[in-house]
C-alpha cells in the first residue's frame, strides 16, 4: 500500500469494521477506506533527485534525470462475510485492491534513450502486452544516500501516456510526465 505500512493499513481497516459493528444494523453504510499516498516526491532543480532513486527492471539500475514521482493512491474494498443475520457473527474480509497510475516526471536526454524507446513502444502499440511491462523500484533515501528509508516496488508497470511538462526543456533535454498503469505495489 502506498504511503502506509501494514500496521497503519490494518489499524484503519479494523477501525472502519468496528464502526460498522457498533452502528445500528439498519444504518451501516459500507465504504472502502481510501489511503492517502505520500506527497509528491520532488527532485532538485538540476533534475536529479538526491532523496530518491528509481530503478526500472532490466533497463536502469538508477534512472537519470528524475524530477519527481507521484505514486498515486490505493483503495481497498472490504466485503462482508456473514454467517446468519446476527450482528455478533458478522465479519469483514479484504476485497480487491485498486491502484492509481504512477507518474514519473523525467528529463529526457542522451542517457535516457532506453526509457524513451520503451515508452514510445508501449504507447505507440495498438495492443500493448506483457512484453512492455516492467517493474519499477522507488527507493526513498535519507540524508546519507546509502541509507534507504523505504522502498516501493511497483509491479507490472505499463506506460500509457506521455505529456510534456510546463518547463518543456531542461539542461539535457525535454521534460515529460510518464503515466504508468500499475498491477501491484509492495512496500518494504
């Protein structure tokens, strides 16, 4: 889950389930919790962030020119698993996870030729498939670049759109926002 560890997620889910159990039987409205992701992770004005490292599986161990990353939101539906109609036997289980798109703002340049080729192949294809999917690791770093605070593993990322940014060109090339669909997110 983006922005929350397992403990915070379980605490929020338990609280929403407890509220449904405490409320009168006729007035319980089941709404899935929506977790807020961390704020956008900004890079430095030169275009390379010192607080985040982005790895694209099979292409870049450290993607150059990262301006910012917006991991999107995750929502989880909670479904009721009831035995009979007695409230004390009412239980809730996790349903389906839904992830918003991952947005990478990158300054393209001569070092990002593979990224440009991958994005163009995936967005230009009429039927993009598993051949275009890549795993993206986002590592949040401390003041010391060797200290990893948190790692987001975005599995099965598929570029779906590329848009130029307001500051269309940087020192090494054009600045673009790459929107990727995400199959699953793991945090460790």
